[in-house]
């Protein structure tokens, strides 16, 4: 007779409970998937609204009710940007606080909170050290910022630039309060490069330049004069103007010279930030010791500023130079300038490479040597490396954005066509800034192929330097048939100031060898 063992009631109950738990888990997973699908549908419906006002309202509603996650963060970033673009900083700050609650490391949120913090610092409610930590944390996390779903690439570029400017401005204000004038200059140069007509940042950069153990009076008084001009019509205008004139006269200048300075520094349409003209600069006092006078406690956070400037657009017609342009800072050929560095670029690990090519060097006689040599170099890059191809003449043209696909890069090189013009400073400023915005790796390199000419650029050397400093990029230059000393020193300074190298060749027959040497220096095993 065969005996069977009956299951105990307790074992049956445990199995039933396990089955119910599994069923509930499956139902919860299904509900979560359904909710995620509903959220994505709601988000895309909101962001696709044609009317900006309706899109903003729907995204605000979505952000309030959405579960924590990437879509909620995307919605909040777009809402903050829309209010920033409308110069409504009060509402932008309200939503930035929600954004910080969802993502404490978010650079956009930290930029708005830092901007609020500088006002608190000026009122004695926040220490400079705390503001500096907040702004520095935002700058460190800026490379991780990604374009929100549904935001255009151009708007995202503007958002990143504005975020960088706000964080740099706050960090500069904190360093200025701590009397670390050298560090303040570095940060404030970055802010002014984005918003050259911002009276607050011009004023603070002027104070940083004029104070400390190594004052830069020439630049400092230039920015102080710009701050006087740009702040007119605001409650602080009279106080700033009175202080600026008194400081200039105390340093040994005359009131007549200062009036000339104000005229020279008056902002003009699309003027950007320019160095002072030689005629005005010759009237600057030259003192052996910096003055000890403390600037007036102007509440700079309240100064009315100009709207955020937009980035130089791609494929736009060039603007002709003024009839009497300011002299180039590269003109002193006896002492080639050195571009100051703020951060030492990384030199190890996978590389994000930008190749900047002057199109006039790709004409028929040179094309084979230049294009084929660069293509061969690209073929030898590590499979993890990424690169973009940007050509320039009177315009900037993306032949190919950052990619790891060697075939796309080769096709981009082949598509370059020679045109007239050489907006070299514009091209370098944009290329360095582009690497800062979207490069995957901290090892950022820019290879410049140029004859050294800089014709009809909108960017000033100061603005170009600020973009390079912010990007943390090493620049390598191959100068091809550079015909004058100014062009040679321009390329030498760009490379030397960033830890890169420059190589000059007299004809394109030497280009292949020069490319091989540069590739080896950049870390590409390029052997012929």
C-alpha cells in the first residue's frame, strides 16, 4: 500500500501569500508602466503646444503633478528657461527651487539660487564662502546638463550659456567679497563674455581689475566706464558714476580724460566687449602702487541689465568692422601675449576633439594634402574618441557635430569647400564653447588649421580667451603659409596659453608631417 503525505494548511497558506505578493507586484509594475506611458503622453502633449503661453501653462501643470524623474526635471528646466527668457527672474527662481528639490545637483537650479545668494551676501545674510561653494558646485555640474526633451538645440545652447554666466558671476562676486581679486577676474571674465552689456558684471570686473597686488588698470577703467554707461537710468547710476570719476582722478587722471573714456566705452549695437582704443589708453595713469580706496557699497544685484545675448549663429552673414576698429591686443610683436588659464585641461583618457579648418586652405592646390592628411589622422583615433568638424570663412559651418563614426567624419572633411573670409576669433570662441557644452570627455582638444588671419570677427580677444578658459581645452595649431608676425603670434599664444603646441609650415607639402607630429602630441598613434 502506497502512502502519500498531505500538505499542511500552513504550507498552503504560505504558497497563497506568495502568489498574492507576486500578483500584486505584477499589478504594480503594470500600473507603473501605464503611469509612465501616461506621463510621457502628457509631457509630449504639453511641450508640443504651438502657443508659448499655453505650452508654459501645460508644462507647469505637468511639473506639479508628475512623479520624480527625468521628465519632471525636463519640464522644470523648460519652465525656468521660459521665465528667464522673459526676464521674469522672480518666477524663474520659484520654479528653480522646485527643480533643486528634484535634482540638488542641477546646474540651472544652482545658477538661480546663486543669483539669489549674491543678493543675500550683499545684505549680510550669506557668507561669501557659502555662495562660492554653491556657484562652484553648479559650474562643476554644468557639463552634465542635458537638453530637455522638446527644447530646441538653439534654446539649450542659450540656456547653458546663461547658466554659465550666472554661476560665474556669482562665484566672481563671492571671490571679490573675499578680496581674492585674481580668482574674481577669471570668473567675471566668463560672465562678461556671455553678457558684455551687463552693468553689474562689468562693474564687478572693474573692481577686481583695479584692486589687489597686480591691478590691471587699463582693462579695469574700461569696464568701469562701461558700467557707468550701462547703468544710466537706474537708482545706482549716480553713485557708480561719482565713484568712477573720483577713482580715476585719484589715480592721476583728469576729468577731461575720463569724459573721453566714457565716450569710447559707450556700448554700440553688437559692440560686445572691446579693449580701449590706443588714443584713450594713452591717457590712463600709470601708478607704482594700486589705490587703497574701498569701492562704495553699491547693491549691484539691483542694477538693471541688458537682455541675455545670444550665441553667434551658424551660417549667418558677417557684420563688417567699424570704420575705426580698436587695435588688436596682438599688435605688440615684441612681446607675444599669453592667454591666462583658469583650469588645467585633462590630458588623459578618451578624447573629445574639435577640428577647425579655414576653408581657404582647402582649395584645389592644397586640398589633397590638407584633407587627406586629416582624414588619415581621424582613422587612427581610438574607437572611444569623438570628434567634430567645423569650417570657417566669413561664416561658421558645422560639417559634422561630435561623433565616433569615422565614416561621417571623412565625409565631412570631403565636403569642405573654400570660401573667402577668416573669422578666426569667432570660430575659436564658438568651437571652445561647443566643446565645453557637449563634449563627453574632460580630455578636450581643439586642432586649428589656419593661415593666422582674423578678418571681420565679432568676438574680441578677451571674449575668445574667456570661452577657452571656461572650456578647459588644449589648442593645437598648424599655421599654413602664415604671412605676418601678428598671425603667427596669435596662433602661438592660443596654443601656449592652453598647454597645446603650434607648428608652422611654409607650404602644404609639409602638412602631412606636421599633422603626424600634432597627432602624436594629442595622443593619437598616427604613423605613416
